[in-house]
C-alpha cells in the first residue's frame, strides 16, 4: 500500500468516526473577543483587563481572555465543539483587594454547564472542563458575585475548545437596546417666575447660613421673604439668604420671586437644629470627569458652568473637589509633589490649589457651596496625603478654609488601623473591606466628631462602599450620606447593577441621612479623558429617575463646560428633581417584579406616590398595568407624567388599567395623586 492510499483510508474512517481522531484545538483568545460585553474596560487578549500578563493565585498563564464583571461572551459552536477547558479566577493584578469577587458561569444552549462559585483575589485558579457535544450556543458569563463590580478583574486562562472541524465564532455579548437618538422630555421653564428646589433647609445654631433661592424665569427678578427669622437677611437681587440663627427652632417662610411677567410664591421651612442635609445634597464632584487632573482653575470653571447653564436655578448647589488636591506620595507629576503637611502638622494642598480659602470664597460668591475629599488612612485612594492622625487638624482646616462638605473615603486605612483603633485586628491591609464591624465604624466616628465641633455646617459623606451595613450606623457617627456600593462607571451593567440593588438600605434613609449609590454618569465623563457617557438615551432617563426615587445625593459627574441640551434636560426637570428632594425623605423600594419589569414606589410628603416603571430588558415592553393595590393606591387617581410634566390619565383603580410602553432599559416615571 502506498502511503497516499493509507492516508486516504485514515481520513475516510475519521469522517465516519470523528471521536477517534485527535481533535483540533481552537483557542478562545483567537476568537473575536471584542464581541464581549463587560462592566469595565475592554476585552483583552492574553492580558488582564488592566493590561498585565495573566496570573491567578500566583500562577502565570500565557494565553486567555482578560475581562471584568459583569461580562458576557456568546460563542456560536454549531455543534462543532466537543470540549471546552479553562482555568478561571480573579487576576492577581488586583493585588489582594478584598473587594474583588467574581463568579464564572458556563451556559450551553440555555443550560448551566459549570459554575465556579465565588472566587476572590489570590484564590488558586479553578479548572473547568465541560463536554460540548451537540451544543450550539455557548455563553461565558462573569458575575460580580452579588456585591457590586469593584475590582472584579476576571481571567478565562488557557481557554480552548476541542473540535472535529467546523467553525467556532464569538457572536456577541449582552443584548443591547436598539439605538435611540437623544430626545428631550423636559418642557422649557416658563418666563414667569417659578421657585424650585427643596421645601426645607436644615442649619445648626450659629453656623453661617447660605441658601440661594433656586428660581427659573426671566431676569431681572426681585426676591423677598415673609417671616424670615431674625439673624437672616435676603439679598433681593441675587435671592441669597445669609446670616446665622442663634437658637434652635422651626420657621415657615414665604419666599417670593417677582419679574416683569409675574410673581411666584413658595412656603419654605427653615429648621434650626442638630440635623443638616434635610434633603439629599445636589451638586457636582470632580472625580467622574477630571479624576487625578483636578485643579482650582477647573473647579472655578465648574462653578461658573453650574451658574451659566442655569442649573443653579433648579437647586444644584455643591461644587465638590475629590481626590488629588493634596500632594502625592510618589507621583512623577511635579504639580503633585510637595510637603504633605506643614511643620505644625496642618495639611498643605498641592500647587494646583494655591489658595483654598480664596477658592471657597469664590464659590460662595456665586451663591454655591464647596466640598472636599479625604481618607482616614495615611493615603487617599489615589495615593495622596490623607487624614490619618491629623483628623482634628483637618476638620479645623476645612472649616477655616470655608468648606461645606467632606467626602471621606476608606483606602489605606486598613494599613494603619491597629494603631489607635482597638477594634481593628481583622481589617486587611490596604483592602477596602473590613471584616470587623467595629473596626469599620471607628474612623468615621473620629472624623464625624471633629466635623461636628466646627462652627460650620459640613455635610459628612462616608465613602466606604457599604461595609458593615453603613446604612445602619452612618447617622450615629454624624454621617449625612454614605456610599452603599463600589464605584460606578458609565455602563448599563454598572448603573443598573447598583441602582436596582438598593432595597436593603432603603428603610434607613431619612432627612439628614441618605444612601448614596454613587455619582451621576450622564454627560461628558471619563476619569481624566472624557467621552460622552456610554449610557443610551433611555438608560440615562432610567439613571436620573431611579436616583431621584432612591432619594440619592445627586452629584453631577461630568465636565459641565461641555453640557449638551439633552444632558441639561436630564438635570433640570423640576418635577423629577422634586421627587429626589421630597421632604418626607422616604426612599423608594421595588414593589413589583414581573419579568424584566421593576416597579419602584416612593411615598411623597403631599400624600401622593412617585412610581417608576422600569424595563431591564433590551426590547420595549407594553403592558396594561392594573396592580394598583400593590402600590397602596385606592379610589380615583390622577396620573402625571413627571418627565413631560403633564397629566396623562385619571384612573379608577378598582376597574381601570393603565396602558404603558416602557422603552428597552428605559422608564416611565409617574406620580399618582388622589383625584378630587
Ligand atoms: C474611591 C472613590 C471614588 C473617588 C476615588 C478617588 O475610589 O470611591 O469616588 O473618590 O476613590 O481616588
């Protein structure tokens, strides 16, 4: 037999008995990984999501797919593959960060074939081998294991298919809604005066008072106030109320705004007592756009933009400087180099912030307030000087400069916790998670006390990602708001993953104490290099509606010099913002789940209910809503579309149904008021 004949014979047997021949290997990293969707960063071939060589639990891998929770890659096998094998785990590039936790799931034709269980930083890789005989569509999923997606760097290492020929191709990731061009729902504010914003304002006795009456309408406008308590004065031209109240008490004031076209009036409650932030703080923070590139000049420009854009007339107030106003421990950037503290231990800002008091005066001069950032450890999350062992001096310094808000992080506290903190033994080094509740609470007790001692109202914002159920004790350490999650990014997965998981903290929200699902990600965002938000049009309506229902602090995260009309429309709808600022201070919870639909309800001070009908699916949903009883609604209800600011129906809840069309990843936001 000649050799050609032998080969032909073998090949023909092989065709009959595919299982007997040695299979071809197709590497996962040779497929089009760009088809994957993930919660952060880009899909990486043979590298981790942050461009490091793949490594899990100390073991290096040459090949594989570096991704991030929540992630999905769909692969068309068409029955061609026989076996899939892979080593999975958290990439070592997260450097032991305790917040990293991931689960890997392999699904074939809708059936779960394998799941890893929760994996954490440093865990040895788990090996998965699954039989794919007959499977047409394979899904490789990475979830955040239920705790938010901070640091969830996920590796599918050494991932390969064995096939007997045929084509294997990556076909996509998470289904996305069809693109929809931005559409504006917020009606333009009338030229006649209208007073917007919260109905109540808290101040402590003796603290400098600053409140700018937010009013839309043609300028010039003349402001006045009836029953303004003594100690306060109103500037008729700017609408700014300043001064101080000596003693505790509650005062109902009538605010009035007048222009050539008419007059508006509004009842406004001033509560002088122990509690501030009686409605969630509204403003801007530098992090989501400028990150480590913030400067005093950029902060001033942001303050100007808040005024020029007109947002100040809708209640937006705070201009908050995040990390990187301090000097850095080892940056090569000259503007971050310099002493951390002076010889007496007082913090020294970096050269980008040459005059902190001047900056605060500038922002106050626009009728706005100003905030700052620090951490209880020696270093902030960005590696700049923080407040460790200088808490009292720092609180004094912030007050002396004239700051009105402090965001207080966690990073690096674990490194030093045992010195001075009796409960710190279980706090991991540099990690963001404390396993010991008392240890997690302690540093906030310290700073909370020193802030309180200042003769200034400083909103205290805890940024420790929800550790030790912060919502249960944040108020007791003088906290006014507290992050309940890791950092948000401008993706649907991130925003919806955070926003729709707030129910357990919700019962703890009340005037002065707010759950904070992190800052807004509409407009030009990007942590140093900005781009238009990656949220779709409807996802942005969902974001703002949900955050308002959740009584969340509203901190704009974009470059405000680059506002477009659509973004302004999102941030200037007074009826939507009024839900956030409602003085009852109740946070919405999810009352109905049906398929992809989530219905959130928030009781409002006037007895009405704000209801968000959300669609988590990519395709529009049409429904006839009739479950009014679950919303506690009775009798005849007037239904108002808050985004469009108009009544759309009157329903008799006993017999009517309300037709709803909810866009993919979108929302319908209604208010139900008992009809007269
Ligand atoms: C943490 C916070 C962010 C930001 C950065 C600054 O990650 O969660 O909001 O403040 O630190 O370094």
